[in-house]
C-alpha cells in the first residue's frame, strides 16, 4: 500500500488520500516527501490532460488526519553540519514545500476534509488548500513553538497571509491548539461538518460551486490583512513591529529562540513576495532545527511526554480502570483543589473533614475556581458543584474507589485518618496519601492493607498544576499503582512514578535550589541577584520567593520532621546553614512567609513585594559579598541536576523521562533545558562534571559529581 492514493470519480474530482503504511497517524518525513512529490506530479499531469474538476484532500485513517513532522527523524540530525550539508538541508526543505505550492496553483479548486487532529505539518497541508472543512470538535493549529521549533512547510507564510501579522503572531509564537469551532470563528477554517459523510458531501459540493477557486495571495491586488510593514501610516502596526522584538526578548529572557525567530520571520515574510517568503521561512526553520534548545524541547515534550502518556511507567498487563467516586480527607487548599478538578472531570467527590463547616470550604473553593475560569459557564459550574458532597462522617466514604488524604504533614494525624477510613472502605478500595516528603512505606504502617496504599503527590494549586508524582511503597501492588496512574490521567494530569524514599524525587530536587538560595543569603550575596539569577536561568520564580509561597513556617516544620525521622532511625543529624537560617527566620525574626506578611520578602498591603531589608543588617553590614554572577546561576541549576543523578543512582527514580518531565512540570525547572537530566546532556557530560568539580572546590560537596555521572561521562553515555 502506498502512502498516498489518488482516486478519481465520475465528476472528475480526485481524492488525494493520506494513509501512511504501518503507522496509526500520518507524519511528514522522508516517506511523505517522496509520496507527495509523486502524487502532485500525477495530479498536474491529469489536470493538464483535462477532465479534473477539483481535488479533495483527506486522510484514510479513521479519526486521524495528519500528525505533523517526524520529530524522531529530526532528533537524529547532526546539530553542527558543515556548510555543504546545510545547503543540502535547505534545498530539501524547499523541495518539501514545492508540492504544496504546486497543489494550491493547480488551476482547479482544492478542498481539505479534516477528520481528526491537524497539528503542525498537518495544518500546514490544510492551509495550502482553498477551502478547509473540519469535523466539529477536532483540534487544529501550529504548535511547533511548544517544542522549540516553528512551522517549516509554509505555515508561517500562509497563516500570515491569511490573517495578517498581528493575528498570526500569537497563534504561531504560542503554539496554540484550537478547537474547530474557534478556528472557524477566527478564519482558519471555512466550514464544519457533523460527520465524515457530511464532510465528503460538502467538499464535493464546494468544488462544483467554485471552479475558479484560488488562494487569496495568488489573486491580483492582494493586500496583507491588517496592513504590511510598508504601510508607514499604520502607527499601531509600526509600533508592534518596533517594540515586538524587545518585548519577546524580555518575556523569554533570550532563552527561547523559537519565539524570537517566529517574530522575525513573520516580520520579514510580510515584506516580500510569496516565493521569497517561503525561502525566508526555511532559513529561520533550519536555524531552530540546528539549535540545542529545540533538541532539548523535542526530546522532553514530544518523545518523553508521549512515552509517559502511553503509560511507559504504568505496570503492564493490568486492566485500565476509572474512578467513579473519589473521597478526599481534608477541605484545605490541596484537598479543595483536587475536588475541584475531579468534579470537573465528571467524578463524584466526597470531601470529609472534622466538621461540616471545614468540609464546606472545599465547595466554596471550587465555586470560586469555576467562577474565575472563563471556559466554565454558570450551568457547567452548577453541574460540577453538584458532584461535590461534603461530610464529617467517615461512613459517607464507604463506596469510594479511591480516597486521598490531604491532611497536615503530621505522621500521627495521617495514621489516624488512615485507620478510620479503612474501617469503612470496601476491601478493594485504594488509599492514597498526598504528601510531599514523608516516606510512604512508613505511612503504610498504619494501614491494614498496605498493598492498597500509595503516595500521590499533587502540586499546588492542584486544579491547575499538570503533574502528579506517584510514590510506590514497599508493599504497594501493581493494581494499586495502575489505578493511581489511570486516575491521574483521568484528571488530565501527567503522572510520573518514583520509588519510596524521604522527599521522593521532586521535593528533593527543588530542595537543592531552595537550599542554595538560603546558603547564598547567609554568604552575604545580594538577594536581588539570587532571584534575578533564577529568572535568567528560565525558572518561573526565584528560590526565595518559592519558599515564601510555601511559607517559611512550613519549610521549618518539614525540617524538624526530617530531623526527628533521622534521629528515630539512629542517624546523626547535623544542623546546617539552611536549618539555622530557617530557625532564625521563624522563631527570632518572625518571618514566616507570604501569608504571614513577611518572609524573604515584605508584602506591603496594596504595594509590590520587596526583599526584606533585614538581610543587609544581618548578613552584609559591611556590603554585599561579590561572587561571579554565573556561579550564582550555576549553583541554582547544577545543584538540582546533581541531586537528580544521586536519586537515579539510589534507584528512587528509574525513568529519565519521568525525571525530566517531573522537574519541568512539577517544580519549574527551566523548560528550554529539557529537564534535569537533559540539561546535563546538553551541557556535555564531561563539561558538566568539570564545572561541578569547580563549583565543589568553591562552594562545597553539594556539587561533587556522583560516581554514576562520572562513569557516564567517561563512557560518553547520555541520560536517555
């Protein structure tokens, strides 16, 4: 079977049908290039011979139109080709575009029927058609920017020509995926259909009714919608083009080359003819394809994310299940957030607290969250709220498939609610502890069925944060782990799986950068530089602001719990600079974090937060300590990746993909790096080891490279 079939009917309409052999979806790689060139050449011959009234482009795969470029093929490319190879690549890109340009200039109407997702290269094919019809509800768009790339098969040129500079830019630069209904409203689609049969009929009818169809940009007198850069009287557009690059640079800190390239490309293609614009687009696309950032993001957000979503970390051979009824212990912020998202996903929820008044707070939280969500109507909000039941009676949890405790990080409290809940639960029900650090195996000591006990670490706010860290205890069964994994996906979240150990993965990793922030403060480094270094690394917030959000008091109590746990196990606990600072912050200076009005920052009512001036008095009375700014930046990042390697070395995490995705989606590790392990790959293993040793000499053993890292560097074995 060939990739593309051409089927001509009695009315002279030729169907161009994509159906890549051996694949569940169609992709734009070498196989596509060869097939598309041959198919369009055949079409041109048929049109020249006469009798062709139009072309209908569609997919032969049920529910799937076209998935886009072959990312795995792109990842195999050399990042530093010689000049001859670069020119060969550039010529190949133009060859990929040529059939689409020939298709839209055949001289007969061309319609596309989109029966499933048309993202990236798939939508670029659709843009080369004169009329675009999609099934209601399918997704379309150009999401390449989300993996560090940009459209490279004419998408930038055609979308800019279709919508204009200002409308096209956010769609491309943000990589927006649009439901068909919204795409129709914005002019990206021309019509919707309720079924494939109706879509086929609409396509044929349009071809017959529009024999002279052509693209807007191929018609005489075409002008770019919204004006072109040549229109000096358009002050709004001129201002947009003048200030845009600096705004993009400020927003991305210069760390996201795709957004910079997309803005420049749109600005450039709007100044020239269509064919020249195609060449400009290819140059920009190639610059990104050969950039390390794109390599990082393609690996993390496409290859590794795809593996996670397919269930790479899920026990094999266990039947998938859905949670019909969820119990939540604790109506605080975390429990309320979980209830909010679960009810929105169609799950019946019971929130249990020590009093009805406390439990009722979960419904209040959910109501407020739905009200702030513009995509939730009043009717939908009422429907979701009706799914949330509140109670102060454990018996109400009896028929829950899964119960998640979200109570205080206190072993005694957690043990008590575990016993009381299991007393009413069915034998097969699963009990999950939402804890960020306490070992699951030890918490399971309070359970009469530890095989049904698991850790599910949600991140705050739970209704928004996309990750769930699932922690397997020593006796947790495959069936329990599978249900936790399935439930996380049921909520629309990405689950990673780790083995049990204090702090698990995410808490230990982010703990390193938070500790470095505290240590830098005690060294007399200006806190403004610490926070700026984190932002310049690409982190969403600095380590000092992060602790204030959690609260200094919570961090301090977690430290006390860790100390108590260590001493209970007969280990010697040594206070360090971090624990001593936390003690002084909470007990001596009463700096307990944001919700108390002060931590590392002051939070004046009605004013912007500002660094607490007391640091200068306590740690730098004679002036701030000076160290290289790059050292500050590297200490905040290297500490996290080194800790991730130690966790891998110990066996607490076994999947590189889980580590990369978990670090980005759970704790805000800079996404352009591809995650904690890919950051090491991108730096170069031996270069990373050498720099870590340099940092260790200056700033302590935290930066000493683990044996696993040293050995992999010696062998040239990447973290993949």
